[in-house]
């Protein structure tokens, strides 16, 4: 059986903690051939730790040895590396978000089509049991016509104090582009074929720019902090539905909160925990089922889907044009905050 030859670009935490171990578990389908990082010593260390045969200083050199690459760099480099890999005839798995902005996403899509290569984006929340069961419930018409979607992705004082998460020039934003994007993607996937029409957004970072803040995930420099740590938005769609969206790294709340719910004409759905609500037997019935949010399991399923898709055995669960919609909403939220008014999107 043919194995997919994989290259890893960017040897930091997400590569070491998620992608490399996951591919190692799929050793019958995929083999990690090479690793590259701008920090060559780090790349050498990772190669030694995970028994990866080739190490490169320049990512272009890696393309000659592999069938596919997994891009684990800061957001600023997603488009550049993806486009160069696709042009070199290599399939691409790129960590979320797809890119810094919509223009870059469109360029990536165009090159992928021209090269006839796969372009996958790392929205692994779709692969959790909670997401899968919710999608099945939607497809079974449990909700019917969707009306109102509520999304909250809230962390209590957990700004990432490592890496470059708070560097706007490298990441493009903060809690929204890093964390909230997962929930936007999942909510859009559940809604199906819908397009955002109007976006009104507001971003905040006053808390993280205040001296001597308590933060559970390491120290942050309030003087250089220049990204959002809390975001709210109201989004309308072309099917008449609307979304109330909120995300935060550092909310002053009792506890972390993950929430996605959809209220429709036929019934309702809650993702965390998985529940459905519908009028039955002369009353309102709540149905529940075990459906966990296991991110390591989701990462394994995501990796297997990408590998099998590259080998022609499956279809990508996360299509790049869907990931572009997430970026369109993110960009519109930031623009709305900057301009002080709603942004109209052209689909």
C-alpha cells in the first residue's frame, strides 16, 4: 500500500503537540519525511526527537521529497508557503486560519485549482463527536429552517503567553482569528449552504492592556499587546438567519464557556452538550446523547481525512472555499470595529 510522504513546515508547539504525533499514529498510511523551521536548531531537535530523516533551512528544498506538507507557521506565512507548495505540485494542509485576509485566501484557492492539488485547512472541531452528531441532527431536519444561531467561545483569563499569539503583524489579530474562528467554522458548517450578508462587530483589548493582570496561561506584556482579547458581533445571512457571536481569551466570567445553539422553525439544537429540542407528544421534548469534544481524537480524524483524500480514498471534510467564508467574516468584524459601522459582504 502506498504511503503519503509528508513534510512539516514550522516545528513549534502545534507541530510537536498535535500534527507530528498524529501522523506517527497513522504510520501505515503516511510517513513524515522532512521538517523545516526558520529556527534550524529547533528543526534538528524535532527531527531527532521524532525520527524524521531530513531537515531543511529553506522550505522550498523540502518540496522535492514530499507528496504533501503540513504548515504550522504564524498566520502571516500561510498564504506564501501554501501557494509555493501548490505550485510545486504538493498537497497542502494549512493550520487555521486559512490566511491573514480574504485576498490571500482567494489566491490560495486559485492556485490550488490551477495545480489540481488539495488545500485543507485545520478546523478540527468539525471532527469531534459533538459536531458530527449535531450535523446529523441538522440533516435529519431536527431544526428545520434555522432562525437564530448563538455562539460563545469564552475563556476566563487565558491569553496565550507563549509563541506569537499576541503579535498582530504575524497573526493578524487575537482571540477572534486564533480561537473564535473554530466556532465560526463549526457554526457555518452546521448551517450548510449559507453566505454572510451583513456583519456588525466590536473588538476589545482594554483588559490585556491594563498592568498587573492575572493570566492563567503565562505572562503577557500589556505595553506591547496590540490584538483583540474579546470580540462581539452580529451577523446576518442570505437565508434570513442571524448569528449572535462572542469570543474571548480573557473574559471576567465564572468559567470558560463553549456554546453553539441553533433555534429553528421545527426545533432546536445545542452542541455543548449535545441536545435537541422539539415539540412532541403535546409537550417540548429534550433529547440528549453522549457526544464529547475530544480534540485529540478530532485531530486524528482530521489527519486521516487529509491523508486519505491525498491518496484518492476520501473527500476533504473542510473545503477551502468554506474556510474562506470564515476569513471573510473575521475580516468584516475587524473592519466593522475600525469603521464603526456594519460591513456589507458581496458573495
